[in-house]
């Protein structure tokens, strides 16, 4: 099997992304979360072999698979890196006609047991999107304080049992290091009472895995600044499309776009603006776009997806 054929990821909100991004021949675009290259392939289709599409991913496996899938497209350039550093990744002076960010992990990452993202498999706790950099989840869990772990669970996944889970982690790791996905599932199982676990919809470890993944990959703190940098690289009239998969991420995107629309920091009752901060974008689509019924029935990953779009002024 080729790298591309083994990389399964159904692009979410594809029709809506194409509608709002409206890629055109000769344009310059960037997909900051290349993944399996599904969105990129459709964007390239609308560019008719002209212009340039930059495809960025911090995961080498995604770069390899998508480069193989898109190899016929001479106007596609794959870049291994973190889209938070977009200004350093693109050639100097590049201006974009549109950008796409489809946040989070790919189905391929979730479904590859040895990446350590899944609570359904027992595997070493890695969870890094870029396996060449930073701490693994196991290393982070070995040193995080009880207070910081509880805070991460609360901030990155709204976990109601954050304090209990953090306490149990400290107790359990004093006996044996937390090194596998099953070790982490056991921490959650020991922390959340059985009756609550039974009533909870979804796997009880889902929120803990999400929080650990976000912490290890530093997904959220740099996001507002990254969105601002992407917006600054857009030409007037060009659009930034961002797909999120949980409410915390969506809230950050919504706020960042609002801030671009109305950056004024003057007191609300000030008769005239004195801060001088001018709007840089307008928010399109009247808020968040959700997948339609058909997509929801065909792709379970689309359940919590939301698309937000902002246009450079
Ligand atoms: C939801 S998948 C994207 C799927 C893709 N749109 C497709 O159609 O196949 C998210 C991808 O973004 C990558 N990613 C997440 N955060 C990133 C970041 N800060 N910089 C670069 N890549 C990132 C992940 O490694 C993953 O491959």
C-alpha cells in the first residue's frame, strides 16, 4: 500500500470550505493543516494547475502521505512545520489569496495506535503531532504538578472531575510511571465514580486525552497570535477559514475574529476613538457554520465541527 492510500481522512465541511475560500486559478493559498491532503486536493482542483498552494503540517507522516497523494500537482509545495510560525515558513513577501486551518488531529493520527492518541488502543503515550520535537505525553505526565494538571483538564476540556483525576495521577505515578494509553485510562477510571462513568455519554477518558494532547502540542495558547499573523498575510478581500472541533477552540477563534473586526481598546463610553486601532477583517457567514445532516450521517468526525470565516479588509 502507498503512503497516500494508507492515510485515511475524510475532509470535514469540504463543500462549505470551497464555497467560502473560493479558490481561483492563479491564486496563492496556504493550507496550514495539510493532514491527508483532502482539502488541499479539492483546492488544487479549483486552481486548475496554476498559482501556488502551500501545504503545512507539523507531522512528517502527513507531509509524506499528502506529498505522495498530490505529486501530480506542480503548483503544490509541502512544508514541514508549525502553522503558528507561518511568517517564517512561507517565502519572504508572500501574500495569500486565502488560508485554511482545520484544527486538531487527523483520523490517521487517531487510528495509528503507536502515536498514543487513542484511548481505544494500548500503546506508549506519545501524542506529539511532531515526533521530532518536544516532550511526549508520558514525559509531561511524569513531571506535571497536580495543580497544573487539574488546570489543564479544566481549561482544555472542561473536565468536571479535573481535581480528582489530577489527585489520582499523582498517587498512581508515585507507584508506577504513567507510560501507556491504558495507564492513563486507568487513572481516569479510578478517579471518576462508576455510576457517573456509566451515565456519561462517550468514553470517560475522552476529555482527559483531549486535554493532555492539547497541552503536549501547545495547541491553544499560541492560536490567537497565529490567527492574527495569518490575517496579516492575506491580501485585501482574501479569506481565512478555520474549522474547530471543540467549544474551547471555537471560542478562541470567535474571539480572535471579533478582535480583528473591532480592535478598538477605548472605554465603551468614550465619545471618540483615541486608541487608533483600525479593524483588519470582517466576519463572514453570520457566525459558525455547522455540517449539514448528510455529512453528519456520513462522517462521525464531523459531529462537533464548526467553520468560521473572516475576510481581510
Ligand atoms: C484535522 S487534520 C487535517 C486534515 C486535512 N484538512 C485533510 O483534509 O486531510 C489536522 C492536521 O493538522 C496538523 N496540525 C495540527 N496543528 C498543527 C500546527 N500547529 N501546525 C501544523 N500542523 C498542525 C495535524 O498534524 C493534522 O495532520
